[in-house]
C-alpha cells in the first residue's frame, strides 16, 4: 500500500502560481469552508483568539478545557470551566443533529494544519487513514487521555495534546520569546509530531485529527450514534444516482467511503467521516447530499 495519496508528480515545491490557480478554480463549498475555518482561527487561536480571550485564555486550551477537571476536584473544577463545557455541548450538539461541521468547518486546530499542509507538495504527504485503522487508534488514544489524569498523570495529557500544542506552536510565530517552553522535552516532541508529521505533512493536514485528537474521538462517536436516527442530518448516499465510477472513494481524505460489494454503490463510515463535503464536489452524478435518513438515501 502506498504511503502517499493520489498526486500530481509535476507539482513544484512552494509554487505560488499553483495556489492562485487552485484558489481561482476552487469549488464554492470549499471557499465557504475555508472562510469559516479562517474565522475559527481568529476566534480561538493566537495571536487574536478573541473568543478565547473573552474567557481568560489565549487559545483552545487552559480555562476552556473541561478535560483538566479530570483527576482534580472534578465538579468544582468543571464549574470554573463553564465556557469550555458550554462550547463542548454546542460542538457535540451540532454533531449529533447535523454531523461534524465543527471539525470540518470551524476548529482552529484542524484548520491550522490543513492550511499549513498547502505548503507541502502532495508527494511528500502521508495518508495515515489509509495506513492504520484510524478510528481504533483514536479511540485507544481517548481511553489513555481520560485514564491518565485519574492516575495523577494529567500533565502528560497536556504535553501530548494536539489541541494545546498546535495553536501554541502557531502563536510562537508571532511572539517567538513566548515559545521557549515549546523547545524542551515532550513539548518539542509533540510540536514536531503533531504540527509536522501528523500535521502539515499529513493528507489534508488531518493526521492528528484522525489518530490522536480526544475531542475528535468523542465527536466521531456522537456522529455514529446520531447518524442512526431518522431525524438527524448527515452526508448520505442516493444509491439510484450512482454510476459506480469510484471517484469518491479515491477523493475522500478520511477513507470514509467504501463500495458495497453486493450492489457496487458507496457506503459512508461515520467513525471516519468529518463532513468535509469533498465527495459532494467530486461526484459527477450528485449521489451525495446532506439529508435525513429516508427512502433512497442511506
Ligand atoms: S479532530 Fe480535533 S483537531 Fe481535528 S478538527 Fe476535530 S476537534 Fe479539531
Ligand atoms: S463518485 Fe458518485 S457516481 Fe462515482 S462511485 Fe462515487 S457516488 Fe458513485
Ligand atoms: S469526502 Fe465525504 S465521506 Fe469523506 S469525509 Fe468528506 S464528507 Fe465524509
């Protein structure tokens, strides 16, 4: 199995003309998605992070992190993190009813590495979801992430948390002196690992989303549960439209689409799908749409 994903071999390193061309020809859905992702970065990541600053933080971490209450005086700590709990409820509520819009269209952490990955030519990127069973890996990581603070090892979680490391490393670009702590021990390892290998060097910059993000893992579980209910909206397949060309399978950055061996039409794995809408853009026959579970769409 190839490590890298389908790519254009003639692609040049840091080719600004290619970026301008691809921006001009970009599909409307993607333009809207990128605009919302940029808003998420301004709202929750340094150096601006205006929403985080409202609650005394400078990023998607610290006072906004409910995980930090685990292993401490849980209820008291949680009550001092009300903004983070509310944010998480809104995030997961959107996912339950409408799918993973927050991860694909708003999260500043996924956005930073996805934007950063545009600097790396596709031939150097790694397609992690095609190599390992990403959901299993991520759920295992979630168990460790919740279990370690109970054992009094919560500081390890912070040291190896993509949600704290990636925005912090981005913020250092604007305030280099603030980054001395990032250059030591586990923090440096996680910057290189999450920002580099699992970040900008990953397919669509989403390797850390697929393998190690604790919020992403919970979000996927809620996505799967909600997808089974008739009143929720998800990316779904209108089987009758499909001509079985396989373009969607190749194009899905999360490896969430497989062809059903019996009828040769696609099926979506909601443990993997983060509702990026690439399949909607790629499919020549409008087989994908965000809709409720109903006859003709599964
Ligand atoms: S998986 Fe985690 S880092 Fe990725 S978009 Fe979702 S919350 Fe953000
Ligand atoms: S791209 Fe569209 S037509 Fe082709 S296999 Fe996928 S759903 Fe079917
Ligand atoms: S391409 Fe489609 S199936 Fe794949 S992650 Fe994006 S929305 Fe989900």
